[in-house]
C-alpha cells in the first residue's frame, strides 16, 4: 500500500481518466468513407469492442484503487494500459493501410477519424501507472 493518500487518489484518477478516454475513443468514429458521409465507429467492429472493454476495466480498477490501494493492482492496470497501447498502435497501422488501399478508389475518399487516436492517448495515460510514484508526482 502507499503511505500517502494523495498517491492513491492520483493513481485512481490516472486509471479512471485514461480508461474513460479509451472507452470514449472506441465509441468515436475511426474511419469515414465518401468524404465523411459514412462514418464507422470503433464499436461497430470487434477491435473497438475489445478496446471499450479494456477502457471499462481500467475505470473499474481505478475505482478499486481509490477504495483499496495496492501496488500489484496499480502495476496490473499499468500493464493493461501497455497492452492497450500496443493494441491501439496495431489498430492505427491497420487503419493506415486500409485508408491507403481505399484511397486509390476515386469515389471512396477514405479518411481516418479521431477515435483510434483517442484510444491511443487514453492507453498511454493508463500506462503511466507503471512509472514509479516519485516520477509521476512531483513533491511541492
């Protein structure tokens, strides 16, 4: 357990905030076709649902950290964040390849949308739980 309740509050905030970003990003559009007329959110596919589940899991773990802090739980949630970060990077590579291949079609006009990028940002925030406490919180 942490000796300072500020650290517990901070760890909880990081897990809840990052997880909420991941869940929100999976609900946002990831790709649009026909110059934005048709948008596809992450939740319309399996990968978006997996990212959403990871975000919800991070939020729930953040609430548990607030109530009952434990170093192992913090490291586990940080590991979840690292896994989500790798997953989001893999999704972005696939999204880039898909939009490039559809970009050659004159009527598709495929464009990436912000959802997958928001998932990546939230996952990076959750991964910050792996950093030692003294690096994450500067003492005043």
